C-alpha cells in the first residue's frame, strides 16, 4: 500500500529525529523537545495501526 509506505518513511524519520534529540539533550528523556517528538512519533504509529487494522478488515 503506497500510503503505508509513505507513513512508514515518516515514522522512520520521526524515530531518527527522536534519537537525535535524546542524544543532543544528553539522554534527557524529560526534555520538552524530546517529549514533543515522542508524542509526534506516537501519533504516526497510531495512524499506521489504524490504517493497518482497517485494511485487514476489508
């Protein structure tokens, strides 16, 4: 599915950005930028799961 491939790429980019933010903030998982990026990644993963679940039901 093309949409899921695009979404997978967005997830991978968000995951990479999260890793870089954690590294930049010396492992500070509670830093506001890290939390924001983590939440953005969570939303992308939730969207992917919703699409996957709906696709498997069809």
